[in-house]
């Protein structure tokens, strides 16, 4: 490669503007929708206590996992049972989170069976 080709491949890095805003994206998952709604309400109340701008909760599609099992091990192969697990999901966005909001959300105690994924976007 010639030196002119290497210069052509280098691209200047984009400068971050001061108008850009960060966002805390919280994705909450649970098997029971009632427990999920209580947890989401608790998260929103905690964020609103510190005057946060909140978008959501946005209900995401329920993930359904189905399992088919034979009723008998040897005879009656056509007799089957079906079981399903439903995973309910919600999405909450907090715009421009302060360190105080993040600290209060990490110290939050939620019921068991609730899974939380937090991303800084």
C-alpha cells in the first residue's frame, strides 16, 4: 500500500457535541405480570423522586416457550402434554440520569423472580 492509500483509509473521529444526552435503558423481565408491574412502579417512583425524565414503561412482546412431553414412557405414544412458560417484559428509559438516580436504583430491593438489565445508551 502506498502512503496515499493509508491516508485515504483514515477517517477523522467524530467529536462529541455538548448537546448529546445519555440515557439509562432498563429492561425488566419476570414470569408473573403482577410482580413485574409492582417492580416497574417501584423503579419509576424511585426515579421520579429525583426529578428524572422517564419514558415508559413500554410493554414488550411476551416471550412464550412451549414444551411438549409424552405422558407415558413406552405405550400410548400419542398421549402428550404441553407446558408453556411466559416471560413478560417492560422497557423503561431514563433520560440524562444523575449519579444520585443511578445509586438509588442500585440500592433498590425488588421481589425475587424479577430480572433487570441496565444499559447506558
